[in-house]
C-alpha cells in the first residue's frame, strides 16, 4: 500500500511539473507574439511616414520656381514651425489668402507674369494645406483604427546652403509605441512626452534653380 501511494504521489508531481512547463511555454509564445505585433505596427507606421515624406518631396520638386517657399521650418534647433498635428504649439498655419501671400523666389522671378506668379503661389499654399491636412488625418485614422495611421504626425521642411547650393530637408515625425533612442533630428522634439518615443524619417535633396 505504501509503495502504491508513493507511486501515485510521483505521478501527480510529474503532471504538475508538466503543466508548469506548458504554461511557461505558452507565456513565452504570447510574449513573442505580442512583440511581433508591436514590431509589425512600428514597421507599418514607418512605411506610412515614408509615403507622406515622398509626397511632400514630390510636391516641392514639381514646383521648382517656388521651392524656397516650402521651407516653412525656420528654426532648425527646435524643428519649428511644422505641418500636421497642432498640439504642443508652433504649428504652421497655412495662409488662405493668395493675394496677401508673399514668396520672394516667385515674386522676384524674372519673366513671370502676374498671373503666373499667382498660380505658383496658389500651388504652394495648396500643397502645404493638403500636406497639413493629410498628416492630421493620419492622426485621426490612428485614433480610430487599432492598426492604422501615424500618431501625432508632423512634417518639418527646411533649407540650408552647402557650397553655394541650396539643399532641402523634409522630415516626418510621429509617436512610436514604446521608447527606444531619441533621434538627433529635431523635428517634433519635446512634443512626445518622452523624446525616446519620437520616430523620424528624413531626406535631404537639392532642387535645380530654374530662375
């Protein structure tokens, strides 16, 4: 009787150990699945950011006369002002009055009629306004969709001179899902609670001077 009880006791312990091992394995699988979902979402957001970035770059390159007027980010140190999410201040409010809008590279361009100048400036404001709206819409999509949109998306457009050539930098910033490493690019800096939550994609390019 004692030997049988001892054998039964060992069987129960073995079952309990097996259950614990299975539970640990399942927890590991769930953890890996959760991490994979986070990585997939981060990858999706980066893809959306690159699409938004390329959209802005294309607009600038398609309006070469007016390229300098797209550079709305005048403070490189703080990455302001910017397009997109308006929370946190320093958002660029796109002018709505073409008649009162000035763009030196267009206004002073030789050989352009007043109608052509107005058309160029109208295109600038339309491009900036649409880019601003698209970035804000991305934030709305992110709020309403568990797997879509850029959270607090912003775009910075700046220019600089290198060896006499004007270079343009377009950056899209957004809020990631977890802290990593704070990017050196200043677009959206200090606007995401923890700067390590801030994600950015950026490109620098030149536009031929056609004037």
